[in-house]
C-alpha cells in the first residue's frame, strides 16, 4: 500500500504543481476569464487517465491466463521505462518548469480557447496516464485486493491537498529535496515492478527460466505473513524469485539509483557545459567591447526573477 501511496503522491503532486503554476499565471496576468478552459482541459485529462486505468483493469479480464501475463508483463516494463524517464526528466528540468509552462500558456492565450484547453490537457494528461499505467503495474505486482488501489487514491488526494496549500501559500517545503527523496524511492519501487513484469513474461512462456530459482526463503518470510505482505506491498518483494528476476532487478536498480543520486547528473553535466561555453563567449565579448557583455547576465537574472515571481514569461519579448 505504501508504494502505491508514494506513486500517487509523487505523480499527483507534479500534476498539482503544474495546475498551480498555470492558474497563478492566468490570475496574475489578468486572465481570470480564461480559467474555465484551463479547468476544462484538466478535467478532460483526469477523465482520460481514469478511462485508461479502467481499460487496463477490465479490458484484460476475459483473456486467457498466458495472454493476461504477457500483456501485464509488457505493460509493467513499459511503465517502468516511462517512470524512469519521468524521474530523470524532472531532475533535469524542474528549475525551468515554470518558465516553460508560462511560455506555452502565452502561446495558447494568443491562439484561443481551444489551444488553452489543449495546453492544460497535455500538461496534466501526461502525468495522469503515467500514473495510471504505473499504479496498474504496481497493483498487479502487489497482488489482489483493494489496499494497493486505496493507497494510490490516498496519495493522489494528499497531492491535491498539498497543491491547494501551495497555491494558497499555507505550505512551503524544499521541493528539490522532496522530489529527490521520492524519486529515489520510486526507482526502488520500479525495480520491483520490473522484476515482476519479467516474471509475468516467464509465466506467459515469452521468456524462459521460470523454474530456475535464485533462492527460496518462503519458510523464513511466508508470503501470507504480516511482514511478508508488508515487504511485497512496499518493495514488491518476492521470497522465491527466479535467477532472471534477480539479475534484471540488480541491473536496473544499481545504475539507475546511482545515476539519479549522483551529485552531477545528465542534466547538470550538460548544463555545466553550456554554462561554461556561455561564460567563455561572454568573456570574449567583454574583451572586444569593454564589458558590455555583462548585460546579458543581468537580463537573464531579471528574467529568472520574473519567472520565480510568476510575473511574466521567462523569454525575450523582442
């Protein structure tokens, strides 16, 4: 239940923050009359996400066991790929998310109501579909019952409340640290979902090695015990995994977690190179014009400040 609560909280909070940024920008720029199309896009995104989750849940019930396992295993692997991409994408772009959304919203306002609805739909719908797919895969891995689904719904509800508190200014936390911790925990959860997806493909006879057990500690950790249930619900732990499951789990978890928690990740390393190149160009300009190149840095800081204050789009208006 905890792993699904974490998924709902993390994904839901990202969507809530996106909505907060969009709403705050419309209000501060005097476009309160355009809030209805914005909320319409958010509502459509939520409906599509719920429909996608329902299709995954009920659309496979009439299939054969092997077909269910094949689809379940494939979609579990796809969900892990999407969530991994999302975690690293958020780490790279979190600092520029507000500016990016402001720019898209300016374009949508200029194009009309339909574009505004589409912008809100795309901004929230991506998070919603990713959440539906990953929750579905995690619920399958955790086993039957309503507890995993309840955990996900509680996480989403908590995210909505936190988003509202952020918008009202009643809550302030270090979002960078929050997303780092929850992102790391999501990588651990994703490793369990990936291993379970591989097990599904083995049961569907798509992949061999179903009888090659890496170890079996079912006697020490019975699956129906309270601690066995806790481990399975939290980390998708299996007391008798196959060799392939363990290999896949290690090959995913170790490098993914190391890269995510590294002080310098993909985004930062690329950003550092770009920043160094910009500084070198600025130095060259100052060498030719006696220092006027520094104005670019001041203008950039002014734009960044405007973006943080929600006062306007972080882009040149020339």
